[in-house]
């Protein structure tokens, strides 16, 4: 499988050096082109690139609905460097394209100063007014199973993961080296499957940064949970837009930072 690179490593175990086989993740460059216009590029894991593109374009408010996509194709442009292009033909929100580099809110990403530009006008219309709720035991159970459902994480331990949960039989996993990509992949899968993400909850493996929280708001997912902590800006966004934000979901404990009414105990 091209996504995984097998290599020799030296591990220190009980004070001794031991050479063992190990697996590390590969990454590729994905450039997204919409209606012959280059939208941007990102580093990603070479799985679910179509879904990543759909999730990204919808979270940036460039595309309103998957029905607006007439065609999407992933093209391998370079066999050596593994550069890919997502060629998209769609009806777009022209103002969002114009604001992408001009008015966007720059938020923190993984390993770079800025990773996305989220339109203030788009997010201002995203207040979550939902009576959706889940039982606390369901969240504990699903978080406990979360990592066992993520094959790239199991193999390498080197990727972030996200899971959109609708019901026991219907859930969507996203895995990537960048946290924000995992949400776009998981949500992209759900959208393409026709699932109403406003009746789902979202779990992520990493910190609840402003960017991660904003993506959940943009998709109007009412509940976002992680095993780790939230940033201050993440709390502020959740508070402003009515998102139920939960951290440190471990064992039988959790911190509900904002909007606890959606968690039934």
C-alpha cells in the first residue's frame, strides 16, 4: 500500500537498542482547482482525496451543497513526487472565492502559520440552534472504540483521526497528517452519502483549536468531542455559535466546555 512506508528503526527498550521494522505515513501534495481556478494546495495522506476536497470546499463555503458539484476527479500529475490535483466543476459561491485570500480569518494549523481562511460572513450565519442530544454513555463507548476503527493510526501512530457518528451502522472516518484534513474527509464522506450531519456528533483525536471548532460550526454539527483539551479561542467560538464542545473524554470522565444541554446524564 503506497500510503505506508516500511523502514528499519532503532528502538530503545529496557535500556537496550533493538532494530525493528516499523511503518511511517507517506504524504502527498493535493492542489484543488475549481472551474479552472486554483483554490489552494495542502499536504495530505493519499486516501479519500475526493472526500477531502468536498469537505474542504464546503467548510470554506465555496460550495453550498453536494448537488452543486457537477464533476470531481482526482488526477495524479507526477508519479515520482506524488502530486495530485482535484479537478472540480461546480456551481460556487463567488463571494467566497473572492474573500478566500482577502477577508478570511487566519487560524492555526499543523506545522504552518495558517492553514485555512474561514469567511466571517459564512460563519456568522452558522449559529447552531439544535435540540439534538446524545446519552453520555454513547459518547464514552464510541470514544473508546474510536482508535480501533482507524487503520492508518493503528499501523503508524502518525496520523490524526476524525469520526462523524450518525448511528451504530453509519459513521465516517477521516485520517490524515493534518487535523483539519481529517474533519474535511469525514464530513465529505458523510455529505456524499447523503447523511444529515446536523444529526451527528463529531469526534477528533487532537486538540480543539479554533480551526477545528470552526469547521464543526460551518457544517452545523452540534457536538464536537476530543480526548484532549480546547484552546481559549475554541471555547469562544463554541460559545458564540451554540456548539457543544467536550474535551478529555477518557474512561468515564469528560469536560463539557460549552452547551452541556445536549449531553444526557
